[in-house]
């Protein structure tokens, strides 16, 4: 069975009112758009829109993720891992003081870039970005530093699960495969005419328009082909991510 997943718009203090061309612009600041079932897909798919930095954070086992950059203001960047090995004591102290920003390894983020963030990697997403996030189906987040916002921090939990050294987050696309790890494989594909998706995969439409099976699909949509559904034809002109 082929299912169009339902987008759920999540307001965030760091979000944006400008959601085009994926969605109509919004009156309130939307930070995340989650794609939900039923049926519940095996991976959690989101679009993120940022006008301010997100918190410096870390996820425990069960929440490995990747980011594919769709749009970026000049100078936009993300952080993943530390520039050098640090101790748990320094991590805790730097999170309290704000020095953690300077200890992180920052990467320029440009449209088309992909970053891989395994569980335990301390990371941050900067302002001026639109990205697609694909992750294990968990949303456990430990905030380490939040730029003075009045939200709860989770230093004990975060320090306990954090990897304390560098991480090579930037990925190089090889034959269309952006990320392949034990938890998911994501491919970027340009459809120009006819292609197909296998059962158990989710197709995320980034631009253009398609027919997925007999159903029209457009940018900003995610479709899930349940296991046992067989191969589904996709036709049209579009850029898509395929993940499972």
C-alpha cells in the first residue's frame, strides 16, 4: 500500500515564517514539519526551517540522523563534534559558560550538502537554513547550551552520552547514495521520465512534480511504500530522496 504521509507543522522559537517553495508561508514561526502516518513509517522524516541557531544538543542511542541541506543563507553553518578531544569536565563547564560554541567543529552549509550525525555526536544547526532531516524514529534530545533561552538543559544526561572528540560529519555523494549506515540508507535521485521505488521505502519530493503510482505528488510531500507493496512506478520531473 502507498501512503501520503501527513505533514504536522511544529512552531519553534528559532523557526521561520518563510516556508516556500515547499509549503505556503506561515503567520507563526514554524521550525519543523514532521511527516506522520498511519501507518507509522520506520524512519522519522522532517523539514527544518531556521532563522536563529538551535540549541547545542546531543541524542542518545536510538536517534542517529542525517541532514540534507536544501537552502542556505550566505555563511550558514552547522556544527558536529569537537575540534579536539575534550574531557567530560570541560564539556560540562563549557556548556554552562557558553564556551562550547567555540569548542565545536563548524562546517559551512550549502545547498546540496549532506551531514551524518550518529547518536552521541554533539551538534548544532545554525540560522538561515532549510534542510531535510532523516532519523531513527525517536525524538529524545538532551540540550547542553541554548543561547540564554529559558528552556530546560540536560547536562547530566547529555554529558553521559556525548562523544568527546572530532567527527567527520560532511558526506560525499557516491552514485547517488548520500548516507548508508546500519539504521538507514538514503539516496538522492533525479527523476526525468520514469523511475520506481521499492516496497519499504519513503520518497521525499524536494522539487518538481510526479505521479507516484496513480497519485499526483509535489514538492514538500513524503510518500511511504509499505513492505509487501511491490515496486511502484514514479513518473515526472523531480528531485527526490529515497530512504529506508
